C-alpha cells in the first residue's frame, strides 16, 4: 500500500469512527480499510470513554476489535445493528459492491444485512464505472460442490479458479470451512442476474456481490479528504 493510499484509508476510517456514538451496536468489517476504522474507534473508546458493542465479520476482525477495546457481541445477542462499516474491492455508481478479497464475504454480507446503516469505506481506486473488470468475484462453495459450481460460473461467462493458500498447501479455507472460487469476468454487465443464478445454485454458500445493501459510501482521497455519498 502506498503512503497516499494509506492516508485515504485512514481518512475514511477516522470519518466513520466519528459517526459512531455511545450505545451503538456495530458491524465490524474486515480488511485493511476496516482496520483503520477499528483503530480510530479504539482511540475514541480510550480517549472519550464511548461504549459500543460490535459483531465481527471474521476471525481477523474479531482479534483486531478485541485488541482495540471493542466489546464483542453476536447476532444471537444483538440481531439488529445500528451501523456496520466495511471496505470493498469495487463499487459501481449504483453502490453495488464486489467484496471478498479477504474471503470474508459471507459473514460480511450477513452482518451488513442486519445494519440500519451500512457504511462502505474505499479509496478512489475502488470506484469503477462497471464491476468485474479489475477484481474477480469471490464465490464461497461447499467443497464437494466445487466442480458443478465452476460449470455454472463458466456458463455465466467467467473464468473461475479455486483460491489457493499462500504458505499453506491446497485451497484457502474460509472461516466457515468452505472453499472460495474466484470468478474472473471481463465485466459483469448484469450483477442482479449473476446474484440470482448463484443463489439458486446448490453448493454456493454466498458470493461477493453486495446489492442494495450499502447506504453510505465514504471515498477517501489521497489529500486526506473524504467524499460522503448517500445511496443514489
Ligand atoms: C474482505 C473484504 C474487504 O473488505 C475488501 O477486500 C477490502 O479490503 P481492503 O480494505 O484491505 O482493500 O471484502 O473479505
């Protein structure tokens, strides 16, 4: 990450932390941008004594939230969240997202869907005119169903590959014990169609298209400024 990108991520992290007030129940996102928000929120907890609870979207987010003094809860205890924050890999003009570079998309979507406000934190490089040219679409799959799901993805026009571990032989295993197939498209012209097909495919647990979930988009600029947009 360049210094300019880090500055942009820090700016949106600090901005969303300033939107949080005492008593809120939060969704705590995964990834380097969400980490900036967790850090900034931790500083407010330490310096101002605000009290919040959070549902983590991954084991990684859980560990980081704990380190920064965020009290953890679960959807069993707190099914309705005031605000969830998370990063994204791509966001289009209709606020449809691709998420899941960190393979956390299934929990991230569950948590986002329970939040009154879902605040998406990106730098300018993530804002695209059309989805799926730069980033693959992660699809979380029950391991025994990987071959049939790959067939479905090919019929949708994708070039799918099983995500492999780094410093670990074999596939990446998600926090749910599933595999992730990265579907490389030459653009996704109709994300709603891809969503419908995938959710009807047995063996697909969930995927990284987030449709009609984001309520706010914070775009961090390299000069440290933040553009705040509401869903169109
Ligand atoms: C993890 C995600 C991340 O939120 C997304 O990949 C953005 O990550 P980063 O802020 O590190 O660029 O979806 O599954």
